[in-house]
C-alpha cells in the first residue's frame, strides 16, 4: 500500500478558510489520500466536496486542549457524524489522566464511541505532556473503551510524534487497536519509519511533500 493511503490530509489551523478546505479536498482527491481531517465547522463542506470519491472525512473533537466537558465532546462528535464525518479524532482530558481520574477518561472515550456507533474513533493522548506510564495507561483506557485508534498528538502541543512513542503505543494496543502518528510528520523518510514501526495512519499537513 502506498504512503498516500496512510495519510489523513489535515488542516486545523485557526485561520483555515473555506478556500483552504476546498484546496485540501482537491489535493486529497488528486493524490488519493485516505481522508481529510478538518475542524467541525467544515465537515459538511468537505463531505460535499468529496462526494463520489473514496476520500473520507475526519473531524476533530475537543480540540486542541481536551478540557471541555464530556457532554460537550459527545455532542460535538454526534454533530460531526450527522454532518458527514466517518472518523472522529478526539482529545482526551489530559489533566484528568494526570490526576489519576482514569474512570473519567475511560468513560468519556466510551461515551463518544457509543455516540458515533460504527464510525471510527481515534483517541489523541497528547504524548508530549505524558510520562511513559501515563502513555501506557491512556492506551489501555482507550482499549477498554473500544476506541479504534490511539493517536500521538494534536500538533498543537509542545511536541509531536516520536518513534519511541509510536513503538510504545503499538506495544500496548497490539492488534486490538491501530496507531496514528501525528505532529511533525513532514517527509517521506519519517513517514515510512512510522509505518514500519506499526503506525496505520499518519496525520499531516505535508502529505504532498511526503508522497513526492
């Protein structure tokens, strides 16, 4: 499988405009990327622009801090699916995890997964703020809550994906969930290394540079 089929072609910056999203979708169609990943207000637009293609729409939820209420995240996820998203990339409540409130974190992931049904849920654990023990715990909670993916980063924290984190996350989830590397994936060599380490999806705004 070509690297293009691993890529969630992403635009999440605060200044992303309708024309930026249109360009993102056109590029995704041209290069046959797996999906586009957008903020919630652009889900319906992306779904319309990608109509009749194989490119999927992913939406971020609780982005980028993960610190809103569980009910707000559940509503956001449900609305994104209603507007055409088939994949949800949610941010965990990092502080609750670090405080040891594991039931809270697991319950939130589970409620979002239940709310979106058969659609794909990716859990962003924001590795740059976590110890290795906390990364392992976040992956374990995601498994219990029936998430489909664990994901390294929002790209808005103090650091992005690392080879070590992807190896660690893959060692925890095994074949029970998939791993998405995101944050700082900007060239073909890096992207291929993540795939070789077991990542089954790559979140990047540099998809065209990677495949060319």
